[in-house]
C-alpha cells in the first residue's frame, strides 16, 4: 500500500474526509516554502499537494499562476523542488505528498531521471494536468511501474463513456475538478458535486477528492459531506500572497497565515458528517 | 506515436493521435479533452461533406477575394540580379493577411458544431481582426485575448476589432504577448466549454488544430502551384515564407512537400540575433518541449520554463512553432533560418520602394532571406515568397525605428 492508500484507509476508519492542501514549491522562497510544508501536517493537512512551478499554467487561475511566478523569480527549479520533498521526508514518513504540475518541466528534466529522483525523494504520487490518458505511455505507465500513484483529474466534461478511460491506470485517488474552469474560480455547487462523486464511485473503488474553487471552511465542510477528500489551493497561496511585505518578501506572519487557514479548513471538514461512507 | 510511414510522401501526417513524428499530439487538461475529440470528429465529418468545401470555396472567392494574385516582382528581381522573384499576394485578402483563410474555415466548423460564442488569441492583431471579421459576418459574439504589450503596439488593429464588435481582453500575465494571450484563451475555453469555439490562429495547439489550420491555409500553396505553372510552365526552385506559429508557411509549403525539386525555406524572427535571448527563433535556437497542447520546438530555459520571445514583429513573437514544422525540420525537408529585426527592416523598405507594396513586418522577414539567396541563383531560376500580410498595421512600429514621430 502506498502512503496515499494508507492515509485514505485511515480516514475511512475515522469516518471523515481528508483535507488535501496545495501550495507551490518555492513560494515565496525556498526556505519559507519548506517551513510551510513542514507545518502543514500538524495544522491538519491529510494529504499534501505541492505544485511544481511552471511559466505557463494554462489550467490555473491568477492566484496559483502568481504563486508560480513568485517561486520562479525566487529561483525555484525542479531540482530544488525534489530536494524540498527529501527534506520534508526526513521529518515526516507518514503524510502523503503528491507533486502537481505541467509536463514540460518534467520532460526537460528527463522523464526517467525525474521519476527516479521523485521516488528517491519520497514523492508518493503525481498529478500532471496536461497529460491525458491518451498519452499514458509517456509518463503515467513509467511512473506506475516505479510504484508512484498517478492521480487523474476527472471533470464535469468527462462523461460516462469517457470515465473508464480516465480511471484506467489511475491510482491513489481520483481528483474531481468540481467546475468547468480554472483553479480558484467559482465555488462548486455541493449538490452537483455529490451527484458527480457518486457517478465516479459507481465506476471505481478509489477515493474521490474534490477541488477547484473551494476557499472557506464552510465550503470545505459542504464538499466533505460528499467526498473522500477536499482540495484547497488558491485560498492557501492567496494567504501567502497576503502575508508578504511590499517587496514581496515573506514576513514573520507568512507560515502562520497558511497554517491558520489550514486549521480552520480542517476543523470545518472534521465537523462535517461524511456522507460518502466509502 | 507512430507516424504513418510512407517513404514516398511528406504529406500523410498527422497520425490518428495527431502526431507528426514525435511532434504534435494532444497535451491538454481533461476538461478540454472531450472538446478536442468532438472537434476532431466534427472536422472529419466536414471534410467528408462536399457542401462544406463548396461553401468555403464560395466565401474564399466572394468574401476574401481569392485566388490572390501571383505577382512577378520585376524591379526587385532586376535589383537583386538573380532568380526571378514572385510574390504570392495574400496581403490583398480581405482583412489584409492570410489569417482570413483559416478563420472562414473554422467559423464554418463552429457553426456546424452549434457553437454560439467565438474566442481567439492574437499577437499582431491580424488574426484577431480576421476572427472578429468572420464573427461579425456570421453574427456570433467574439472575445479576443491580446497581450497588454501587443495591445499597446498594435492599437490600429485593436480599434478595428472593436469596430467589428469584438470584445478585447488585454492579458497582463507574463510579458503580455502572444503566448500569454493563448494561455488566457485556453482558460476561457476551459471555463465556457459548452457554447464556446476556440478559433485558434496558427497551425499549433492540440490535435486537430495543426491539421485543420494547415488544410484551410493550403489554399495558398494550391493556388500558387497552378499560378506558377501557368506563368512559367513549371514549379519554382525555391519557396519562402516567414514562420511565427507557422500557418502561412505551412499553407504555402504543404502542397509542395512531395515536389522534391522545390527547395523550401522558413524564416524565423531572429530579433536582435541568436547570440542572446532577444529573438523568437524556436526552431533555430530552441528545443523540443510541450506547450499549448502539443510537443514542438520551444524557446525555454534549462528547467523547462518557457521564455518570452522578442521580435520587432508582433506576429512572429511566439516561443513555439506549429508541430508539423518541427517535424519538417527534423526530417530535413524544410530548412529554417533566422532573419534579424534589422534585416527585416531593410527588406521592408526594399519591397516598399521597389514594388510599391508596403508589406507587413512578418513577410519582410521572409524577404530578408530572399535578398540573401536570389543574387546567388541563376536568372532562369524561380523563387516564390508568400507576402502574407500588408504593412498598414506596422507603420507606427517602423516609424519609431526610423525615428519618425507619427
């Protein structure tokens, strides 16, 4: 069992949904970013997604795009991102960590080298936004062969006919994108989300986490009632942005800005009845 | 990733998954994947429907003014003292460039798919104007994404688009140029999947865009073939076009790919020279990567971050290139060379003074290569260059370079 499988099994036994937090590696700088990463589990993050910054994040909204720009301008690279994971793993062998991003930086780093280094650093899974199942042999299959979970996005446009294609080779969990849109956009409708999660669960035993547009503890609680996990990203990187000084540098409040929000979200989720009972 | 291998033809690509060799493909978010597959099906249906081709041919003739003339540039030929130089006059098209060829084809496809809203990206504004034009002609609302930098340097085209009823959205992300506009158009499409058609402006993006844009632009090469045979009784020795995303070039080149006696050259924006990073020569100075839905040559750093290109010509200011061009470079069928801003400016002035044609700065890059090659060729040899756009939009840029306040 992967760390992700173990964590979702544990969440099931606690009869609650998990909080999946997204921050961008290197935002606003490598040192602060590592401090945030290390503080996330204690604040209530059950699964950590870490964004690999990319210059052209086509599926992301302004908040995550700006987070990526902050990271890149502070000198973040793929090697530094993998090193961050390694340093996080030194102190935490339990919390699943998923790298999320776009294909080109991996392609340029070298697919085999990236996968080897990711496994060695302690990465548990990958979410690569612009690799559809039609291109599985390119990254997904080699990743799965090395024991990494390859987590696929399912969306409102993924109809029942296409869903098996998307679920094939997917492991760890399914990431349901709750809206047609970019990250951090309109809030999802909990009823529609519940119906969609049920639709996916009819086709797979994997846990389903829901993201895109979840910003507050209340929204997180509403989604948690229907899903196995709630992903929050834009709100967290916006909290980072709001804590920076006029020159864009991290201040004493930066780490706390993130962990306070994570605590709030985690409390919301833990207060929600879990309706999915997977 | 198997290219249908036909050693006798360079014209069989892409394969079913949209690959030209290792290039092309469909690297898009899952939200868009079903749309891309729908588009592919709709395009295949349209190709099989004679009524679709008939309507497009009629619009090309009556609305755009096709065929565009093939013009013997007599004075330039005499001045350069070598091969005979012909211009394919796509700058005479309605809206002033080759972009209308693609827009008419795609708007017919959008209508066929029942889409009610058009979005487009634009760099120089030529594609935006053409997209706004066909949207007006077919009565559909149109949103054009344009980088903030380009909005500033192409203000006449911005006003044209507004006159045509399009909404212009300036994009401030990144350096505010074409690639950022394309990101923003993709974000719109991801958000408005049910009613919106993304009318992409160049032969790039996820499959089937590179194929369908090429097909709609191939009217350029098909006409050229007939016209040069009528004028000279044979095919040219060399054909030349500028490449930004590469749609005018692939439109001219594709019908000639299997004519092995025809040399083919694509001219990239060399900007301030390839020694630094102030250029947009993705084929000459980039390397393969994945962006905007396809694998192709890209300007990027060692960590896979996409670089902002630079060119005096906003229409060539794109750090990628259509995937079929990447393949044609790799297999060696087409040669790709850069022309600098300075060379393009010289070429611009030469065409203007000797032929009384003010070209766009984009085809001025192509002519910069003609200036180098024509004198080394024999007088009985023939060059055809695609004069793909007119220069009205560029007079302010040129004025600035020449130190003239307009």
